[in-house]
C-alpha cells in the first residue's frame, strides 16, 4: 500500500486487534465462534489479513450446493461507518456479502474486519441519483464524466475497500441509466477483475446491457429485503427472495446495515429449509446460467 492510501488508526483498528488477539497468541481452540461465543459451525480466518494480501480479491468459498437446491445471496449495504456497525451480522451462520461505502474514515478497517471473518466485501460505489440533493460528496460517479474521470473514482473506491471482489451502486438512479457512463464503468471493472452487481435503483438501468457490450461479469438484484425497517416485514421479503430462488435457481437480495435486518436474517436462517443454500454473491456465477438470476417484477 503506498503512503497516499494510508488511513488513520481509529477505534475500528483496535476492535480488529481485539478480535484477532486469541488467534495471534495461539490461544484459540475449538470450533469457530461468533462475538457472542456461539458456535457458528463455519470456518473463518483466525486473524485479519494484511492489506497487501487484498489485491488478489478472492471471493470466499461457498458451501456445497446439492443438485436442485435454491441458491440465495444476500448483500448488506451501507457499511463502513465503523467496524462495530457490522458486528450483529458477523455471527449469522451463513455466508453474506457486504457493500462498504468507500468514503468513511473507517471503511478500510471495516472491510478488513469483514474479510478477516471470512465474508465477502463489495465496494458500494456512489452514483448520481435523480435528486441532486443526495450528491453527498466527491466520491460519486456523475453523468458527463469521461472515461478517465470514471477510472480515477473507481480506483479510489477500490483503494478504500481493499478486499472488494465486486462493486454495486449506491443510489445511481440517474447514472445507471446513462449508457456511455456505464460502458466506462464496466470496462474499468473488467480490467480490475471486479464484477458488478446492479442494485436496480432505476427501472431504466443500462448496467446489464453495458456489461454485455464490455464482456464484463454482472449480477442483478432481485429483492430489496428491508424497505420497511420491521423484522416481520423483512422476514416476509426474505421468504419472497427464497421463493424466487426456488423458481429460478438463484436469487440475490439486498438489505442494509441495520439491527432489525440482522435479527430477521438470523431468525430465518436458524429455521430455514435445508433445500436453501446461502452463498457469497460472487459465487452466484457458479450456480446460474451466465451468473444471471432471473429478476422478479417490482
């Protein structure tokens, strides 16, 4: 990592060290456990990866998928404010993926913690919405940018989320409908070996068409699981997501880094049908034709 990409050491770095300490001193034993001391039944790294290991950007392995299983991926967006923010999700005993906003001071520490615990990260790329009041900072991709401007901002975002294996759009109702802009995005992501997940914040999205033109790797969101911040409503959306996977083979849901979303996912997976297999989003390519789930109508 060059000096231009150094980040200050904040509370998140201390949290990572505390989580990794038992493994580093050789004290860890027994099955993997979450932060509440519960046996997760899944393997995870024993210490955080060093940043220089992240450019390989490997999607974590998924569980075996028996023939005929419904394959589901859930991406948790809007992470990065602090490592503590994601802790409720790290004890959930199925693979999840996390979209990390690149502009927060703790984005890198959050990304490293997620990766250290064996989960996938995506760079949650800010893109121009229709309402200009939501243009929060200078990280956004905006319509009218040329190829070089887009390249610079994509690379900046990937530097901020060093373990990211994919990228999905934060907002972007205006930008994702811009065919030239999305062509530039897909071209750069292909060069970087990163796939794109279209969050489908617009029914006019040009993402998948641009992906095809640039021969890039793309996925598309099927269900937003937490438009309502209510456990019962979120659980109902997870069930809808699973039904889409049963029908089409695979489905991708997007939620947000909120306590009720974590509670609903945990509640569902504890009692889930064994015919449903959760995988990191980047593993969907292995289980659906062309990696592309069939999208539900809105």
